């Protein structure tokens, strides 16, 4: 993220220091001990610039904090074009329900040509839906978790002298009507299962109709020759930071499974699949929708999309704790008020703070000097200086 933009975003949260002997004091912290101002600024930085060094290990400021452990997922996906030189994909703010190949879902050639993400199913329609990690992998680490911040970074892979086309990016708020893991993995489901997630059929999300959305922005591929485009997550409500369990279903009694989401036969009413939607829930978050056109036809490597999810949660308890080390969860918690979360969310969700061009190469070093200084200074205590 550009340094001046960071400063502008942080300026909205700045508070003057307390006065001592008639003089204003300044809170200085090295990141080892987080003061009130550092909590506000680092959490905001994680929302506005999820790829910045300060975002790693960040937690949500809670009024009544519970000790948590933190992890992150950082991966790259390659998108290509179909026979008409276009493609579409949707990235979601959930590590367990993360990517939809909209072009393939709508019946055309796959847009996703390479990704480390896991498919929901090896056959049928779920073949075109992906998750950054599996629920079982999350369950091995967390009993409950939440995504602290997330975002994507788009890079051009076309030859610079012949790069063509345009890309449309838009945000769609997500409600609470997400299917459960057990429903999404069933090979018999169709694209209709995704309509309640966005309130719009996928057929209408895979074209330039995205321009109708108020958050839509158009970028020429030529713009990406000067730098990568970072798109941070948008948030509509602090409910996004509620903890989610990592269990897909419960066993009520022998031969019967419980859940709060299910699929049933429209004729007989028989339940076909059921499970908990909690691991995939993301109300208060927004999906990042991409549509691009004017790309060379049937191009396998048009764009690289880097994704990052910063995650915190309650550590999973081992069944054999006496022999297998488990996280203690004793890391310092971030204590804050809901006011901090609401203000940071309000700043991070402004469109001017969502889209950022990252100058390639040296920009990372330019904006990382503060973080490097903090790391070098770890071990000293936060002090008030005159």
C-alpha cells in the first residue's frame, strides 16, 4: 500500500497524547507491547492493507478478549480466458469457502487454470468451487476461529508489449444463507445453490453487468503493467468477526445427523444432506467479483491472483495432550472496544481505501522500514516520551 494512503487512513483514528506538565506526550511502541494507539492503527492496517508486514499475527480488538492463536494462508491462483477472451471468478472472505470459477459454473471454459486451493468435489458442479483450506484442517488447529482480515492482489501475466483487455471488479455483500460443507461437497448440487449467497444467480455475475453495482471499478490491463492491484476486503457489519465453529455436522444419535442447513427432495420432502453452515459463514463481509474481457482468446495465463487470509481462533485441544504439544493460547490478547472495530471497519470499507496499486519491487521495502525497525527493537518496553 502506498505510504501516503496509509497515513491518510490512520489519520482518521489518531488521538492526541495526554498532557503532562503542560506538554503533549507521545506514545512510542515497538510492537512487542501494544498500546491503545498501536491497537487501532495495526488493526486498521490489517484491514486496509492485508499484505503489509504489520498484518501478520493481528487479532481483533475485543472488549472481553479470549487468548487466541493466529495463522495465515497466502496462496496464488492463475486465471485464464475462454474462447471469447473473457473470464469471471469470485473470491470470498472465508478460508473454507473461498473461490468460485464463475465462467465454468456458467458452462464455459474454466477461468481457474492453476490453484493450490482444494476443490469441494472431484466430480459434478462442486468441481468449480474451491476452499483455501479444508474444514478438517481447520478443525485440527482451531476449535473455533474467525477471519481477521483478508484481500487479494492481482498481477498481469500477459506479455507487456501485447497486453490487452480490461478487468471489472465489484463487491457484493454476503448474507447468512450459505450452504453447509456437506451440501457443497455433494456432486448432485447445481449452481442454484449459490443464488442465496449473493441474492443473484451466477449467470448474472459472470459479465459486464457487474458495472451496475455501486462498488464496481474498471481497470485496463495496461494499468497493471505499472504495478499490482491490491483489493482489500470490504465490511458491512462487525458481525463478520464472530467466532465460527469448525464442526461440519453433529451426531444426534445413531444413524442421524444434525445441522442448521439442509437439502431436501422437493417431491418427497426427504432430507438428502444436512450440516452446520457455521464454518462457511461470513455475514458482514463482501465477496470480490472479477470479470475480464478483451484478453487474447484461450489464454491460460492471463492474471495471477494472490490471496491472503489472517486467521485467529481458540486452539484445538489434543485428544492425547500428554504426549502431543498443543498451543497454550497464552499470547497477549488485544483488548479494545467495539468502537475501535467499528471505526476501523468504516475507514477500511471506503472505496478509496479498498483499491490500491502496488508499485512493483522496491515499494515493499519502502513501506516495510517501520515494521523492520519494530522487529529490531523487540524486547524493549513501550514508553511515554516527552
